[in-house]
């Protein structure tokens, strides 16, 4: 080439020899590691194991990361939607995430963030369920313990919640029996007694059910 074209020559891409000579330099990779720290590349794994200089591995990795982020985002929105309608235990929340495509470790990490933000609280949920069971349903501690365990609340949290309950199951059974007995005023005593004992038993007042039912009907 002539000297007058030196500038153009400087701008031409270097010639890569087809046979022998110095090997071509690898394309730049943002997280490049050499063969000593990249087993896939040193083993000659090809474009599926390490980048082939066209960016294929980077594009594939980015697509996988995008897909995972979409799954996590969708699962998080699903959990938030459920939490707007009812309280969930930590175990229930994790199940929602896994059912919506999240892996176990990712689900655990997201649940941890929800606990940190106060969106999930097993102790508060246990107190809420105990209050509802006692005040609205008239249940005894054995039935309440089963309910809390079914919701996935840990045993130590259940025991702490039950410890806050009054110890007098007989008094609670009588209060419930008095309330229900008012609607049985027109029934024969034996019929009313069977129904009332059945209702008390279903709520866990096994040993106190008969005495509470009899006393409530005697007070009518």
C-alpha cells in the first residue's frame, strides 16, 4: 500500500490467520474469567458452556434472569392479593409462592422480607384466631390448638397463645350453652339436651358439655 493510504490502513481490522499464528483474542465479557477459573471454557464445552464471541451465552443468561424475575414478581403479587383478603401464616404464604412457580430458596427469601416488613406475623395471627375461637365460636383450647396447627403456626407460638387464654373451660362452656339454649325453649327437654350437648362437644367441651347443657336448660 502507498504511504498516502496509511491512515486507511491503520483503520483496517487486523488479519486473523486461518492456520497457525497467534489465536484470535476473545470477545470482551462483562464478567469475563480466564480458563483457569472457568471450567466449562477450559473443558472445551462450546457455545453452550462458554461464550463463543457472539454474545450467545450473555443473551441466554439475560433471558433466564428476566424469566425468573417475572415468575418472582407474579408470585409476589399473588401473595399480596391474598393478604389483602385474609391473614396468612408464614407456612401458608410460602406455599402460595411455591404454587405460583417460585423455587424453595427464592420463596424463603421473599417470605423473610414479608416478615421483616410486618406483612406476616405468626404470633399476631395466633392471637387473632384464639380471640375469634373463644369470643365468637365458643371453642375450647384443644379445638383451638388443632385449628392453629392446621394453619401452619409453629408449636411454640401455639403454646404461647393458649397460655393467654382463661383456664376455666367449664365457665366458657356454660356461657355458650346459655346462649344456645335460648333458641331451644320450645323443644322437649331431652331433644334440647341432646342438641345442646352435641353443639358443645363439637366445640371441644367434651367433659364439661353435659353439665353445662343441663344447667343452661335448668335456667330457662
